[in-house]
C-alpha cells in the first residue's frame, strides 16, 4: 500500500492541560490507525493532486488522517521576579508552514495573559493554520446586560480572542465546548471562526452502560438548560424540566414539566458553580417519585471547593459526571460520586472531521 504522508500537525498546550493534550493525541492515533486499516490503496501517482494531496474523486483513492505530534516541552512557561510571564517557544522556526493546535485553559484570570501572549505569537511565526482548543469559555455566564452599569465580560474575552492574527490559511479557529449561551458566538469578530461543540456524547455513552434496571429520564434544572440540550436527547422518552419560582421572599425549585416516577433521573447542565440548584432539583425529583438521581455537567467550575458538599450531601447522587475541561476536575473526580469523562475523544473527533484530513 502506497501512502503519501503529510507533515504532522503540531500540538502545544498550557501545562494545566497536559493530561488532556495527551488524551487528544491518543484518541487521534487510535482513530488514525483504525482508519488506515480500512483504506483502499492508491494504484498510481495520477491519483495525486498537484499539491501532493490525494484526489478524493479518483475511484481508488483514500484519505490519510494526519498525525498529531504533541510538543509537551515546546514552550517554556517561566516568570520574572515581578510575576509577569517569561515565555519562550523552542525551535520556533519549526512552526513556519505548519498547522498548529494549542490547548488552552482560562480557568483563572492569572493564567489568561500568559496564554494570550503565546496564542498571538504563533501565527506571527508563519504558522500555516492555527486552531485554539478552549474547552471552557469562563466568562460565559456574564453574557448579557440586564441593568445599566453591568459589563458583559463574555464580550470582552471574545474581543481579545478575536485579535488572534491571521495565518496563511486565514482566520484562526476557536473550538469551545458547551458554551453557556449559543448567541455568544456573535461576540466574536469575523477575524476568527468560533466552533461551538458539545460533550454530551460522552454522557450518552455512559447512559447506555447503566444497568440498575430503572428507565432513564433526563432533567434540566432550568429553562435555559432545556433550550440548550433537549434536542440532543431525542432518543430519551422522558424529559423533565425544573424551574425556580418565587415563594414569599425566596426562590425555590419546582418540577415544572414531566413525571420522574420510577426513573433514574440524570440532571444535565453546561456548568456548575456552588451546586445549590442541582441539589434542590434532586430533592424535588426524589420527592416526585424518582428512584435515584445522577448529574452531568461539562464544566465543573466549583469555586471555593464547593464540590465537597456533594461528597457528604444529604441528597444521594448515584453518579456525578464531569469532564476535564477545567484542570482541577481530575482532583475532584477522585471523590465519589464524581466520575471523570475525558474530552480527548470528542476533541479528536472534532479535529478528525476536518482539520486532520489529508485532502
């Protein structure tokens, strides 16, 4: 079999995303090897285009999925004595003419500046294309202005990311998973291409493995989560919606729609902060007849170690699935009922659908 390999795609990552970067490479390599075994070999050099890629219209041609090479120590993340970043890209000339991916994490304001510095620099070193993997868009919950004086910091961050320089192939791509509000895509300028993906497929794979004998129902803690996710669960017969309503001087969670009787109910949302709404929703669902309750969120934000309330919660959660979109998720997942689902496979699938196709 004759192969016409192309140069590997270079992958860099912030140190906090090292484990996720490795998972992406492993998933890409597994898919690439599996795909290669199914290829039909080219029979002549006439199946090659002038640029060296395979002619996909030729009857016996095939696609070769490209290798991803992780340069784990390719960037030196130092600091000066005053705390400002001291950054250095090793063998920076090797970036020229290459397709480059960078896995970022803006989990705290302190790490944003150093990563933006690298993100802005890579295209200027003549990268052929640039893809930014930013699993968690941290300012997403502050996406609109309800009162004069409020500042939509989601717009600010989008503007900063829109300043990524153009590459030889055009605008940078920014891949984000389960952004809080889909309309935030319009905060980005036309100088970049936001790609809004979802990690819900990871949860659906887990649901297929549940074997407690109870039918599965999906619940949403509010109308926003329902609007965002309900179309992703067309194969689930029961969809439930909770909502907060005002009673006297406080707001309480009520079951707005659906019947959880006899079901294993999984509460689905994009992110969790203190977790209060999830716990109150679980209480309501159990009182309404649910046999047991689990939860899934893509982004385990949990400021001030608020995740600990689920470890010793008065409301028992069978499972609490989270992803590694935020670095501290790995530590959280070491405690029951938390279970970690790696974004490595869904990121790899997003890349393999276009970026890593040798066409």
